[in-house]
C-alpha cells in the first residue's frame, strides 16, 4: 500500500506565478515565501534588526497647546 502524497512530501518548487525573491531575484520557494531560501530570509531579518530598513516618521514641531488659539 502506498502512502498518499502530501505537501510535506513534495519538493520545494516555485509556482509558475511566484514573484522573485526580494533579496536575490531567484524564484521564490514555497517553504521560504517570499524568499528563495533560508539564507535570503535571514538576510532580510538581519536588515530589519540592524535598522537598515526603517519606516520614515514625520514629527510635528508644534505641541497641541501651541496649535491655533490664544493662551488664557
């Protein structure tokens, strides 16, 4: 009797419509999506942890008390 195939038994292959790895550009592997390998996933994580990636923040110079109106 044969064992039914499952997703775990299938090799990690890229789907035809998969986007390329954002780190190296190779086809993404199902196991590491959106990356192609553990190495590229680790490179991305390292970039986040070291601050290479940052979300820009715009800070207001005015405080709420200074915005419009007169001081009483």
